[in-house]
C-alpha cells in the first residue's frame, strides 16, 4: 500500500482532487493519502498570492468551498474590474471568472461598466502606471490651445478642452482629432500665375486664421491647413489672373483686401475665420524686371526734365517782372544800381579814373 504525506502550512491551502474531480480544500496541518486504487491528487497553493489560477476554477467555485476565504468575480464581457491589494492598485481584469484569496491580503475590487467608454477615476494617475493598462485603456492628451473633437464609431460626440482623456479599448472605435484654436499663420509661397496681359509671375502671400467651429473643421477636411492652402491658391488664380500687370503693381493693397473677402467666405464653410491676408511679394522674370526698370528710368527722366523746364520758366518770368518793375520806377532803378555798386566796391579794390567831362558827370551821378 502506498501512503503519501502532505504538510500544509498556515499560509497555504490544499486543493484535493480524486479521479480528476474536485473534492474540497485541505487546511493547515499534516495529511495522508492512503487509497492506492484511486488516483488522488493534492495541489498546494500559496494564499499570500491572492490570485487563485486553476484550469478547473469553475468547478472549485461551484463547490462553494471558497466562501469566506476568497472573493469570487464573474465579470461579463462589458465589465472591467479594478483590483487593489493591501491598498495598492494591482491590475485591471476583463470579462471572466476570477477568485482572489482574502485570508492573508486585503483585496478590494471595483467593477465598472466599460460601455460608458470614457474612463474617469480619482486614482487614474496610479492606474495608468500599471504594466498591463495599455491592454485595456487608451490615453489621449489634448494639447494646450487645441480642441479635441471626439468621435465614437465615426460619429461626432463632443468637443474636448485641453487635458488628458482615457477610454476603454475593444468597446467602441474612439478617435480624437486635435484642432488648434489659436491664431495660425500659413505661408503661400511660389505661386506661378499668368496675368491678363500674359506676364508670368510668382506670388508670395501669407494668411492668418483661427478655428471657430472645430467640429465642422474636422468633418469637412482631414487637414484644414492643406484645405485652406488649396482654397487660397484657387482664389489667387481667379483674382490675379484677370488683372493686368500694371494694375497688380498699382493696386496690390486693394487686391489683397478683395482676396481676403473671397477666402474668408470659402474658409467659413469649413469652420475657419480669416484674420488677415496679405501679398508679400510679386516676383517678375528677369527680362521683365529689366524692362520695367527702363520704363521707370525713362519716366523719372521725363519728370526731371519737366521740373527743370518749369523752374527755368519760372526764373525767366521772375526776371521779366523785375525788368518791368524797374522800367516803371526810376528811383527803384537808381537804388538797384547803388546796390550793385556797393557789392562791387565791397568785394574788390575799385579805382575811379575820371576822363572827359561827360564820363565824370556820369560817375558822380552814379555815386
């Protein structure tokens, strides 16, 4: 006869099977198996590890022997369990049957309904540090100065402010699209455009915008900046392509305002507000620049010549007026002669030679 001996310590429990069927628990102490004909088996488990894992757990639970010694959890597919052991968070469990020993450890379990999808908990920071949390939870962070547009199964649900959001996995398809709400500048560079008079030029512009309807912005286009860029391109070609080069150069500011109004109408349809729009540069081909420089040079030379002629005419008119005034006023003429003589005598040494009587009289009369 074969006798088998087992010793079970105070922190252990024996699982007794006979012929593959669970028969009960063996408590602390010495145990002997005397039956040589039936296959008996005792599996000793350590209750200091609260998790009772066994292929026949359903049979053990059904027997009722775990009552008072373990916490039994039978979670449905949409339920999740949050397990604390001795006040410390240990793990998340999904749907299924679980047994946790409570004789040597303090076990607490919170059962939550994952169909709510969004997960909120006072200890969420601790829970997210768990090793297996990524198997059950998906974390999203909406950055500062952004709005998160929440979709569940492709349907819009809500607009989320900046912060951290956590959702249950494998329940619904959750997606958050982040949209900036601050002012954003978009450069529109190197646009090749032909004017109405067949001049090819390159245009650089800048547009500033912000999002006023995050839901519409996300639903209208995957990339709002790229969509706005395309709309600006079309508007620039529509406006600039109908203008001649001289008009573009002379009315750049008014054309910028017209473009802003057109772009603002299109941008509003997908939730954007245009703050400002401006044309930075109009770049012409090299030969066209040389030609315009020559035109400008000729125009400036003509203006300079016109100004010179105008000044000469004014000077001659002034001289004619002076001569007429002196002719009609002998005394004024006499004073003018004395002024001239004074200037001559003050700036040089003057010798007066008196010759015949007539010359002397004229000099004396002059003096």
